[in-house]
C-alpha cells in the first residue's frame, strides 16, 4: 500500500480485502476508505433502507460485507442458495474469463426481480465483474455500482474535504470558520474565498481547508 504525503484517504483495494479492513486501518496513519461505507452512503442518499446484495458467495454469505452495510442502518437481502450459487458461478466461470452471455444476463435479471419482490428497494452490485453483465436497464429498482461509488468517494476525498468528510473522520463538532487565521499566519481576506476550519471538542482548530 502506498501512502501519499497528504492526508487523502487510501481506498481499500478491493471487496475481497473486507475481512482484514480493520487490520489495514490499524497499520496505517491515514483513514481507510471502506468500499461498503461508500456504498451504504450512496444508498442512504437515495433514500433507501432495504437493498439486495449480489457478489461472490463469500460476499453474499459471510458477514464482513453485510454487517458493514447493516451498521449504516440498512437491511440487506441476499438471494436464496440456488440463486447465490448461479450468481457466483457466472462471476468465476464466465465474467472473470471475459465471457458475457445473454443467458446469464437473463438469469441475473430474474435474481434481481426476485430480490425486488422480496422487498429490496435497490440492488448492490458487489463485484466488479457483475457490471460487465448488468446495467441499470436490467433492473426494476436502482442498482449501485460499488466500483464506481468507491472511485467517486476517493476522488471526492482527494479534492477538497467537505464538512461531512470531516465528520466521517471523527470531528464531531464542525463549524465553518470565517475570520480564523490561515496556517501561514495572515488573516483571511475576501480573495481567500471560503475557508473552512474543523473545530475539535477542545475548541482548537483541527483542520483548515481552502478551495483553490
């Protein structure tokens, strides 16, 4: 893992590293941008609370991913055993080999339809390869591409931190601070634009950001 000189969060490498995400976070001094957290945030922004989850058998059946989503207040549904086996098989026997088959697309459509009938308001595509097969038009409910959401979250974190980004990093009491002094010691002036300071609970400025 490469750690940049700045405090930009390092994206978690892949869904498969989910079970060891805690160990990775403990080993680095910068925030870990967890894929499931970025996905859950997008689902909640869409106003949904119940989602279906598609991925490998490990993703659908083990708790490292489902529990992380549930920690954000989401109810997570997975297909029954027979459908989980087919979803898993298509990923490894076809999509990972570059094979995109219409029959498999139809099979996934049925799985998604069954999840929607079971109460899923949206479906999480929890494996990169699934996006080769499933598009928004294949589902009657919104689909959430974890790869795209993870990249977007990383880019957002890398540009200009926003108040909610600071809150996610543990600054519980955030205020926009105009009139505070920039790190280089001079007072703000109108040409500085909007400068934001994160106030920690002790009243000290924890972070200072200024859009370019």
